[in-house]
């Protein structure tokens, strides 16, 4: 990503799980296809990432449903969720929305078929085999299992989490 961001005219690079979007300030003046072909042999960025310990309360509206679906007690779901060390795999959906890998497969839960019209900022959720924290209030279809305490996920400096960061949740 570092190499791409240095190409002439690049204003933003957005990395997804299997795609990369490159935004230019004007139509590119370089041979994009040739540059992309060279990336195949370029070394990966060293993303050291930061470590975050985020305090949470497990009291989400869907916690009981997640437990029932996994055939676990609520406490077992909480223990499994809090035991993992998550890594920021990608950013998307909304500014600062970090998709976190590392969820115990036993508590992976499909997203809701119909999203809620409003999920509060700071809500802790499970969607498929990932977990996330909603950085802003807005619509959302993930299973709400709790909320963060004392942590702003997005402020005037931007998102708290970035690619390569590691996250641990504590009660």
C-alpha cells in the first residue's frame, strides 16, 4: 500500500479483503496496468500495528440469541469473545469501521437479514466470522453483543483502529 500511495496523483488507497481501490486527483498520467503488474513482485508493507485494549460491557440486544445459536451460555459467549486477540483485517462500510479477524468460530453468527435502522456508536457486534465496533450511530445488520467504555472509535484525528492493529477486549 505504501508504494501505491506514492504513485503520482494518488489521493487515497482503500484496501479490502481481496481488492484495492486507488483514487487519483485526476485521470492517471501513468500506465496503471504496468504499475500494478510490478506490484506482484513488490515486498509487502511491514505493518507493525498498534495494540489496543478496549474495555467493554457485554450487554448487547443480540447476546442471548448468539448464545442460543451457538448452544452456549451467555457467559461462555462472553468468555470466548474476550479470550481472542483480534487483528484489523480491513476498513470499510463506514469511516473507522474496522473488520476484526480472530473470532472464535463457535460464536460466528450470520448477519441479520434486515439491518436495524440505527445502531449506537460504540456498539460491539458479531457479523459472520468477524467482530467490529460501530464507530458512528447508523444502520447496521450485525449482532449486537455489547458496547465499549471510555473509548472513542473516531475523533477529529480519524479512526482509532488501522490495518494491522491488534485488539483485545476486557470487561
